[in-house]
């Protein structure tokens, strides 16, 4: 047994001559306030430094250019010019030659499945994209967009309206420093032709793909497209119950009204019975155990219900039960929503 086995030599000799541009000289500004012990010493040294920009000495980038001292890095998505020479120094036939490049960005995504709001019957999906610059130089993020799948429309949530002007939430500078991370948020809504098809929307996992375009020091453009992003499909079960309308604040021991929407997410017809069970603070008004009739697959119906609260504070609406008489299966719905219950002496704004 050999103690020190000989190192295996590479069969191929790879030579790359790259045509690169000079880079801007960077320095690390060191400054302090005038009342500190060094006084104006550090600031004067930076003003005397020929590599700094006159009037903007605290910037890392200077006015000088630096010639490349080495080959540098080739990042995925960037365009570069070079000559590549691969020579087989062995007496063997070499196949499946692969040249690997480094990844400039680290992209992480999170999905949030939102329930239907009070003014819409569609399900929204929020995508949070975390993009980190893992190179050694700053990047100018030219574009970060989401190309949705055919079932969704997308709205970017990365800007705010100030004085009638759309302003990005990242400020006036779109630079991403090395190892810095930036978060982008998008809202996806099902298209109108798919919005009412609860069974189809429930099973959609493909959301879309991110298209990222950036520039490096001297305007060298890079582009990266992710593969199709997939989410975990929400599990609504066979029957989904959502709220269409509910007041924020109600008076103590006074009836108030809510509107519920029941959707059949299964592939069979259901014959449903509604039961309303009182809790220690929430009391339902009306007949419990009433027949709702047959509900076909992917169809829905709306119910107007009345209830009151006997306890003040933030109360949870619970106690609804749906029973499918065909399969004798009961679906329980608790903590559907919350309402703020105040004393009758307090005037509730409508």
C-alpha cells in the first residue's frame, strides 16, 4: 500500500486570454468629525490623495483607472471576450469537456399564499425575492422583474407614490454592494378567466421566473434568468370557507352581519348542511342545521349570517360546521376572523 500516492495530472491544458477593461481605482475612506482627536487630519489626507475625487473624497471610487493584474473572474450571465485554448497533453481521448463559471448572485425566494380579501374573490400570491451580490465589486441593478405564468398577472411592490411621482423603495442609488442583500416583493393575482375556477387555482404550482439585469464597474452588462419558480400549493381541503364582508368594530350585545363564501374545491358534488355552534363569547342568530343544497365542483355560494358578542375586546369568530350528507363528513371552521367588540356607549363608525 502506497503511503503517498502520486498526484493525478490533468489531461488537458487550458489557456485563456481575456480582453478586459480597466477598472476604477477604489480606496477605503477613513474620516472623522472635527471634534474628534485627529481633528481635520484624516479629511486633509483624503483631499491630498490624488486617487480621490475632488469634492467627493469619501467615495470609494476614484478618478484613476487600474489595469487588470490577473485574469479575474467569469460570472454567470456576464458577457466577456476571450480566447480559450484547450490542449490534450495526454495520449488518451478526452470527452465531455465542461467549463464552469462562478455565480454572481444568490437568489432566494419565499411564497406567501393570501386568502381572498373582502373586495375580491381571487387568491393572491406574494413573492419575496432576496438577491445577494456575492461578487467582490458593486453592481448597478438595472432591472429585476418577474415574468408570471399564463394564469397570473403580476404587480411590483417595490415603489411608492410620493407627490404624484413613483419613487423606488431602494432610494435614488440602485447600487448593490458586495455581500449586500436586497429584497423585492411582487403580488400575483389569477387572471379573470381562472379566478372562479377554485380547483384549478388551488393546484397551480408554477408561478413564473425572475429576470435580473445588472451592470458592473464600467457598464459591463450581465443578465440572469431563474428557472420556473414553484410554490407549495395551498391545501384548502374539499370545502373552503372564506369571508367576503365583516365589520372591524361592533357594539357589545348588538347583532352584526357577516357574509361567508363557501367553495367546493373537490371533484364531486356535495350536499351541505350548516350548523352554528355558540362559543363563550360569540353567539349565532338564526337556525342551525339548515340545508344549503347541492354544491357542484368548483362552484360557490354566499351566505349572510348574523351573530353577536357578549364579551368586550378582540373576539374570534368561530363555531361554523359544514356537513356533507353524501359522505357523512363534517368540516369545522374556527378562528375565521376577529372583530373588536366595544361598549354600546362607544359610537361605532360605519
